[in-house]
C-alpha cells in the first residue's frame, strides 16, 4: 500500500488537530480549509480511492458517515447544513490517495462549488 501523509497522521508522525478518533476512524481539521468548518474523516485502514472499496468495507464506509454527522453536530453546523464530499482520482480532485470524507460547513454551500 502507498504511504501517504494521512498514514503519518494516523501514526502521529505529523501533527494534526484531531477532532475524533476510535479504533477504525480518525477525523482532523484540514490544513487548507475551504470553509469555516473543514474536517477530514478517514478510515485508519488504507483504502486509496472510492474505486478500491470492497463489499467488506461497507460497514466502515457507513461509519464514516455516522462520524461525519456527529462531527457536524459537535461543530454546530448540523442544523444550518453542511456538505460531505469524497473526491476520486485526479479528475475528481483527489490529492491524497487515502480515502477521505470532507465535512464542510459554516457558510452557505452553493452548486457548482466555487
């Protein structure tokens, strides 16, 4: 599996502002936020892209969304609204090849994003 910056964050080799952690998931503030609240929710298991998710990963992927909702509540954006995004590969805007769910909020989210 490819080593990424997220692997180093999981191992605490690189600092991050962690907002949630359990045995399977880590969530931390994005270092280049695109909204007042911008948190990345990642599995500790290395899954490079959405294309690499297997049926066995379904419970883990579901848990990412449960954690995203808990984070939105804790950050005070659950009632006003927020956006969750997975980017997949280069044309999808993926920069780090370790699956990560963006949780963005704290301002109106428009479509298309801009």
